């Protein structure tokens, strides 16, 4: 990958993490949503993030071989 592409991806992910962090803050600040629903949504989001990270790592390992 070119350095400019890497920089663009880093900035993109920083922006995404900032937005997700703000959304999570507002999500947990709300008392209208039951705790079990909040926990379920967070578990789904974390599961998707873990799967995406593992797929990215796998693809990067394949390219290095």
C-alpha cells in the first residue's frame, strides 16, 4: 500500500471511532432504553468489529506471504 493510502485509512478510522464513541456515550446516557437492549446492541457491534479486525489481519498475512 502507498503511504498516502495508509494515511487516508488512518484518518478515516479515527473519524469513525470518534463518531462511534460519541454515539456510545449518548446511547448509554439515555435512560429510556432498557439495559438488556443496550448490552445486546453493544455485543453485536463488538462482534462485528472483532470479525472485521480478524479478516483484515488475515488478508494482510496472505499478502505478505
